[in-house]
C-alpha cells in the first residue's frame, strides 16, 4: 500500500502536468524563431555600435594620444555580447560550421537525422554545461557587485556575464526548435526519401 505522502505526490504531479498550459510544436518553433530573429537584429545593432566605438577609440588613441580602460573594456564587452547573443540566430539560419563534404552528400531525410543526432549528442549537452557553469558565475558577479579591476573600467560585470546565460539559453531553445522541426519533417514525410 502506498503511503499518503506518495499518493499525494503522485496526484499533485499528475494534476499539475494536466493543468500546465501547453504550447503545440509549431507555436513553440514559431515563438523561438521570432525571439532569435529579434535578438539577431539587436546583435546586428550592437555590431554597428562596436564598429563606431572601435573607430572612436583608434582616433582618440592615435590622434590625441589618450587611452581609456572604459573604451577598451566596452569593446570586448560588446564583441562578447554580439558573439553570445547571435548564437541562436546563427543556428536558426543554418550558419554554424559543419563538415559540408559529408553533409551535402546526404539525402534530406538523412540530413534531418544527422541534425537531430548532432543536436542531441553535442548541442544540448553543451548548452546545459554552459548554463550550469554560467548561472552561478553570473549570480556571483551580481551579488558581489563585481566591477572592473582597472581604474576607469566598467562597473557591473554581471551585465556582460549574463549574456553568457542568455546566449546559451537562446541557443538551447533554438536547438530544441530545430530538433522538433526536423522530427516533424521526418514524421510527416515531407522530405524526399
């Protein structure tokens, strides 16, 4: 006979799962796509800002013989933000590096299978490890009020460190959406055999 605690836990879990709002596969894929497209556009704007900042920094450094830890740190912060935030957008647009010699020779069905396996074996575990490592790292920076050790450097290091978490989360969400999309294509037999 099950204990009351076990029965309660089972009932609560089953009822919670039934009452939890669900999103169908196509809606999830669409929402993640829209999110990563918006973040990709934001990252593109950050890139323009980065270019302007580098040009200004070079001008100030070589013409006026002035240096600033603020500009130097802002440059690498912006570069990091662009790189990390655009990872999901890059996956969405199928721009990540792969060995095309083999991939291009596969049928569409086998490409979908390869994408699913690659996502399950490499991408999802990678994102989970990054999140498991970056969340405490970012929280520590936030709670300690970490700033630049350099005079005139940027305060609030947790802001740039949070882009590690956000970027890994966006990549994880896009990886799941990619896998769902490829599974739907295989199951619906929309691909050539």
